[in-house]
C-alpha cells in the first residue's frame, strides 16, 4: 500500500477534487493488488472483513489528510507570477499588481539596452524608445514620477522594471515552474485573450489549482468570479463549481454512464448489423472535438452518414442528404450516441454540459461568434441546456447564450432536470420514429 501511495507525495499542487479522486484511485489500486495476491497465495490472504473495512476507512481518511496538507500549505504568503507573450504586456500588468511577484514567464529574455556611444538604443520607457546615447541605470537613479531621468548632460536614462523580476523560464516550462515555485496565482498578460496559447495557460493553471487573473479589458472574454469588481486585475472563474459539487457531478457521470452502457449492451450488436447491411463503411465514426480550455479528444458514435462526407458547415438533419436510412433512425432516437457513454465513463465528457463541437467546425463558428470560447470553461456534455431547447450549432449565438447560462446556473439538481427533460424528449422521439 505504501508503494501504491507514493505518487501522492510528489510535490505537485492540485485542485481539491483532484486530490480526492487521485487518492481514492490509489487506495482502490492497493486494495485490488492485496486481493489479487491473496487469491494466488493463500498464506498472504487477509480476512475479507479486514480488507473491506480497511479500504473504506482509507477512502475517507487519506483524502481528508492530503486535503488538510494542501490547505495548511496555503497559509503562507501568496506566491504570484506573471505569464505573458510580450514583455510590454508583462510590464503593464506588473505596474498594476499590488502584491510581491516571484517572477515572470515569457517566450524570451527581456531586451537589453545599449547606448552611451551614439549607438541606437531601444530599452523600455513609458513613452517610447530611449533617445540616441541613452543608457540603462539602477532604480535609485530613476525619478519618483516614472522611469525617466536626466544624466546632467541632457541625455535620457531609463531602467527596465522587469530588471527587478526573475525570468523563470518560457511557456514550454510552465508545468515545471508552477510546481518548482509552488505558485498560488498567475497573472496573465497576453495580447489576445482568445488565442490557443492563452487558453493553454489557463488549462495548465486549472490542472495545478493555480488561481488565474487577467486585465479588466479582457474580462468579457472569460468567465469571472466577480463581474462587479472594479479592480484592474480580475480573477478568472476556472472552475464554476466548488470541489464538493465537482465530486457529486463526477459520481453522477460515472453512475449514469455505467448504467447506460449496461442497459444499451443488448442493442449494440443489432445496431452494428443494421449499419453494415445498410451500406459499406465502418460501424463506428470517430471525430476530434474540443474539450475544456481548447484541449481536444476523440469521440466515437455509430456511423450515421455516408463515409467521407463530412462538412464543416453546420447542417440540420432534415436538410442533410448525407445521412443514411439507418442513420436517420439512429439520430432521431439518439441511439448513435451510445459509444459516447464510454467517453463519459473515462472522464473526457460529462453527462450535462455544452455540446462538444468538431474542431474544424469550431474554427468557423468562432469567426462568427465573438465570445464562443466561453463555452470552454466546463467539460463538454452528452446533452445540455441548449439541446433540450432544440438549439444546435446552426444557431451559434443562441447556442452560446444557453451554454453560458448553464455554466452560470449549473448544479447537481439543474443537471438532473436537464437529463429528465432530455430523456423524456428521447422517449417521445423514439415513439415517433417507431410509429413512422
């Protein structure tokens, strides 16, 4: 058991929900190994009641212990870093920060000024490049009202504010830096808040349980914890649910997916035979779709269209002539979605959430819908608030409005309501399809 639990002692900050789930996975693994050893070697077999009771106790005690350690570690002074794509953006954010900064993370080292001999010099100033002959000086030579001073000969002298900070490394080293410096908060200083790079950093911060903040000008492009805040730096709501609700939601996902796969198992072979009899092509269809913070994953469905007939333009089923005869029945009854239950069971999807969109199609929708990436702050779902209102990607603005409303209102009971409405909708559509 000690060997199995060793990965938990790796110094890596995680969200509370991750601490609990990872600890319980390791406990289950240890219990499974002990059971296996006892099965093959009777002399090492533990009494069944001892194994079960010990496992149950560890499932409660160990997660609580590691969460307590995590919370105790957070009582020290907050450790903040700035992450940006340009040094100018990092300087702007640094001036707004009202707490000590550990350092900054950027693609390269800050520019070094030259001067003093008539050579061109372009170090940082608040108003532009340094004049010919300028030089870089220490902070104690800078005037109180800014970074500019006069050296007595009419020459401009400046100092770079980034000289006060340590350059911790590049964006490719972000994971290691967050762990090594035990970072609590990351202030993001990017030119474009809708870039893949920006959301990639958010994804890493989310995975490490690091609080992310952005400039107020970019608040409309992300979900914020306090929309009414007047601070220059606002906190990004990386996880709209607290860890207790995340745990309940994940437990519901696992239960729903396991029950659904068990109930649907008798139909899988029949559906596969029907697809093969309807025409040539594979039984399953795989497609890369967008997950949280721009990550991608591959979903699988029963094939409902002609092979190699994909189109990035969203099309309603009634107008899509690429759907096969069996495919129309499967789509109308939603039986083509059965393989996605496996994606839910493995944690790539949730039962309820914004519908995952094909990556190629998403790029096209983003050009038409400005705030589309707000959907990226939660795990994609099998069904969602937009689906029960019969809104699809052919209506991206309306779909976005429903998805963002779900993200703000989401709770376990709200998910249950959506699932009940979706199941009832499927029952009616199934009856209609079988009647036709």
